[in-house]
C-alpha cells in the first residue's frame, strides 16, 4: 500500500501524510519500512519518467524498443520460374533476405519453406513432390541441399563457362579482374 501511495503522490505532487499509512500501534521499524516503501514508489516513478523517451526506459519497463530491432529494408526476391539465367539472382536475393532478418530465418526449415514460396512455373513443379500434401512437411532438411538440388535442375553453369570463353580485356585491369573473379566464384574455381 505504501509503495502505491508513493507512486500516486509523485504524479500528484502532494505531500505524504505518513500517519495515515501507519497501523494503530506502529513500531519504529514498521514506520521506517513504510517510509522506505513510499520512497521506493516515488523513486520508481521518477526513474520511469526520466527514462520514458529513451531505450533504457523500455528495458527498465520490460518493453521492446522497435528501433533496436529495426530490420534493414531489403527487397523481396523475385519469383523464380526456372529460367536458368535468373537462378543466380534468385539465390543471392534469398541470402540477402536471410541475412537481413536472422531471427526469422534461424532454422533450416524456415529458409527452405520461404524459398519454396517464391517458386513458380517449372521450378514449382520441381519442388512440389518434395512437399507432403497432408502435413506440409518438406523432404529437404538442409537449406543448402535444397538449393543445390534446385540448381542442378535450373542453374546454367554452361553460361558461365561460355562467358569465360568469350571474356577479353576491353577496359581497365581492375574491371577485367572483377569479371574473372565473378565467373570463378560462380564456377567454384579457386
């Protein structure tokens, strides 16, 4: 009761009448405890009011501050229909999405399901047998395995080799090196 009185008094700025809080035959120790409880209530109210506009107040009050959890604004991946030339872009955009919100994509299953929702056309036809129509359970357990299997069906590695075959330096050395490094990274060449 004394704690509540302390909180109310802080808001109203009225002085505390401790006599009203004391029981009929109060001891010195009881009186001091009541006064301490009132002071604690006042202190909590003052602390909360001074911190109310800061992130410490939200921590103090046990609330989450949405600005602390702000997720980068990352574009959603485009739907992938199985077009070979778009596979690389699709998988990179998925990785960016996963990195932008690691909490949402903590599990392998959440990544696989998310990627599956962006498949259409032939890619969806390929993915559909991997989903149990009764339970919705996906047969893939590891995200990288699912993407590697999808890539085996739809990635165009020959395009990278063709790109390498016709590569010639027609600009700066740095630009030429960047082109070579890009091709090698997609081919897993070291």
